[in-house]
C-alpha cells in the first residue's frame, strides 16, 4: 500500500547527500577542515559518514582516548548545517591491539592465524575483541549520541569473512547444539553415514576446511548459516554498546552488492534502516543496460529487506581504483546512476569518498574533491548538479515503492546451488538466471520486490511471483506458494527446483518435492548440455499463451511428466523431443507455470509480457518503452514520482500514456505525447496517483 515513510532522521528533510569523510587523515593541516566545509556546502552535501576507520586516531594507545579532533569536526558541522553518520571503528583494529592480543586476528580455513593488516581481519568470537569494541563504541556514544550534528550510527563497515579459531569452533558447536539438540539429529541432517563420517562427540565437529572435511553439503550449508548468525550477533553487540545513550538514534551498517558470504535478510531485524554500497562498472564489456538491470535488482533487494526506503551509503562520484578497469563516468552517467538508486527507493546518495586520500591503497579511488583540492573539476560539477536536483525533488524522499510482482531468492538456496556436485559442475548460473527473469520485468517498467521464502510477508499482496531454480525448497515454503496459487496468484518456477530440503537432503517421492502439487508435474531426470549444445522449445498448437515462435534452450533440460498440468511447449530435439518443456497448472483460483529448461531470453520476454498483460500488472508508464529505457515509480498515494531512465547509449524519445505530467525539477507541465531523453539521460516526472 502506498504511504509516506518518516525520515530516517528528523534533522534532515528531503534527501541525504554526502560522502565518507576521513578528517582523521588530515589532522596535520587545520586548513583542510574549513575548506572541506566550504566545498560541502557548495556541492549541496548535507551529511557525512565520519570515523569509519578511525580507531587508531580515537584510541592511539590502549585506554587513552583522543576526541579533540572529532569534537572540532562535529562542532564545525553543527555551525554549518552539516550532519554526520558517526561510525563505530571496528572495521579495522589498531596495531597495538594485534600486538598485545594476537587472539583478535582471524584464523583461516587452513587453521593458520593471520598477521596484522587489512580490514575485518578480526574474530567476532574473540572475548578481547568484543570487549575492546564495546569500550570504544561506548565512549563514542557517551560523548556524541546526543550531539546535534549526529543523525545516526554507521555500525562498522562492510562486514564480511569468517574465522576458524578455537573460539569460533566452540561457538559453531554451540550453534549446532541449539539447532539440532542431539548428535543423532545432526548426523541425520548431515547424512554422515556417507563415507562413515558419523560423529560420536560434539568435539569432533569442526568448520569445513580444505585440509579436512568439506564434502558434507549439510555441514557446508550450516557453516555459512553460522557465519551469518555470528556476524549478526557481533553487529548486535556493537549496537548494544551505543543504543542506551540515545535509543532514538537510528543504526545502519553498509551492505555490499551481490555479496554471497552473508544472508543479509538476517540483518533486517537489528537495523533501523538498510544501507548498501553500489559500484557499477559502466561503459565496459557488459552493455550499460545489463549493468543497470543488475544494480536495479540490488536496489530492489535492499529496499525489500525492510520493505521501506533504504540508503545508498557508498557510490563513486567518478571511478574506483580496485575494479579491473577504472573507467570514468561519461557525461550524464553520474546523475543517471544516482537517480536510479532514488527511483528504486533510496533516500540518500552518498559517496566514497569526499576527499582523496594522499597515500595507501585507495589514494587513486574517485572522490568529490580530487588531489587538486578545489571545486573546478568535472566531477565536482556533477556532484553539485546532483545536489541541486535532490533539493528540487525533495518531496520524493520518504515515498514508497508499490510492487505487485516479486522475485523469490534465498541465500541458502544460492549456497546450496553452488555446492551441488552435478548436473553441470561447469556452472548452472543461478545468479544469471535470476537476472534474466528480473530484467524482463525491469525493462517493462514493472516494480519488483525481491523476497525470501522464510519471510513473514503476506504473499497475497502480489499478483505474480517468479521463483527461478528454487533448488533448496523447505516444506513450509512449498506450502506458502501452494496457498498463494490457490488464492489466485500466478507462480513462475523453473527446472532445478524442489530438489533438496533445508539440510541439503534430497526430497524423496519425486521432484520438485514440496512444489509438485502446485506445479502439477513430476521431474524424472535432468539432462546437462555442453556449452555449445542447444535444444529448443516448440509451442503446442493453440496453447493458452498464444506462443508461436520456436525458442532456443541451453545448459539444462528437465524431463517431466504431466500430473494435471498442461503442456504449452515441448522439446524439439534429442531423445526427449516432444516431451513437455513449458507447462501451466490450474490450482484453485491461480496458475503455476513451469519452465523445464534454461530458455532463451526471448521466451522469457514473451512469457512475462503476456502474463503482465493478463494480470494487468501496473507499469510506470503504460506504453512500450524503447530498448534500454526503463521507468520506475515512487509514490505516497497522492503523487507518483516517475523516474524515466535511458541506458541505451543513444538519445531516445519515450511515448507517454496520455496522463498529465509535470517535470519534478522545473515544475513545468510536460507537453506533447513524447518525452525526450539524452544519452545517459534521466527525467523525473510527477503525476497525480490514480
């Protein structure tokens, strides 16, 4: 339902605009702070993330704290109408801690302890690290939690990685005891009778290692779940140290694009607002349309974690220094990419970094203020221009995204798919398959939520749910999707679904396991194709979707039997020619479609276009969009903010749908039935909600 959400902080109305700021690197030159504040105001920046890696500046020696430099920064911010996300500094520990307490350093999977260095090279189970983190966080909160310039807590930075030390081994065993209760239950879940790996003592259980056990899929899956649980627990430990000093101050931690290592849904309950870091590789080997779709998917994922606006906490105003090719943004791309985040629900545009570091690994990473030190650069002009745009469209901040379509994906499904041995160890391309389904809806201008099977979410709010390659399918997830379809929903599922349960144990009684009744099919076998092999889907004459073309398929072809479903297309080639390749099953008031092979994008395009029409799925603009142009809507139920974006690489004219629009930046009515978009162009339109 459309609504307007309260601002993340009541101190800032409209959008947050700013960057990671590291004044601790510039204490030797007092002029830098004053010049930075002048430039921040010139660029239309109102908030900075401060102190992210500043532990050594805050606590240069154990127990001796230095806050004078941070006092000066926040005082000058307050005097100039600038605010701070104040960071806890746990992302990197000072050298004195590694020297005095080597136990804080991580142990890798080969059971070798790391040396001091890098980031997140610390153990979340270490009592010393937890104690030291709580102390420094508490000192910061005691001093600044009610400072007028502080808008919230930036907890650590880009959590990631795991530790295999003795503390973590014992914590893993404790987690498993809580999950399974007994060794018999653990052995059953992990199927340890295979290769005679049955455990007879909890002390025998360890984390997976290349030097030891790493072939028990249930164990691998549970280790990844434990790593998430341990990381979330540490994040909660950090929050507990700052929360008492001002319970109203929001907390966030910045998450990462496409990150496989942690189940980010588990963070949603402990964070007040979700934030993440986006670094697209524009103008590269992949065309910008493909890149834009991938980042749109990520924006929708992070918005969906809490089902409300999120924050873009990091992006680059120009280039990175760590991608294989550090490409500059072409004219217009900074505004386009930044407003893409806003279109999908972000209430901020933040950068890494404000001022370029002079030395070390990120000295050549893009920044608002370059080494030249002044505002007379193309990048600074781009940032200042965006700052003006964000002010002009400030009323869009806090508006929501209403989606009637959803894409279902789980982290543990992703882990299990990646760990499976067969049918194609050369790759089944789960993430690419997700994107093929998402991109079709995105290109149509259809809003999409990215949901998980375990979420406490009412599925009846959706008309369409796509669940590609739901290899790991719990019985409870199957039941929820069955009720969704029976209640009138439309489900699109694919090959390699319903194969294993939550322990990575194969479902008995036939695949797709808990989805078998919903889909009305039984999958007997799956054929793996070589990379250069192709099959094809041939539409059944008079099929209900009106499909007429033949569509290529590749990689995997499942051999299914109809158990109530109707074939819409069949295989053209091989010994299974003529067998069902695309089916539909009527169940209750709904329909469930099953695609038994990895089909060409052309089939997905036609399938979803026909379903979108039949279901009357809302589109941002009710007209066909040119290739490479997409449109997305934020709304509060009274006004729709329509973001029309051009990633095609050339100028485009977009046909409008006869509704009344005005330009959100100028306030002027949009005349005519076409909207002109420059190369890398974006327009923000306002219309009255229907």
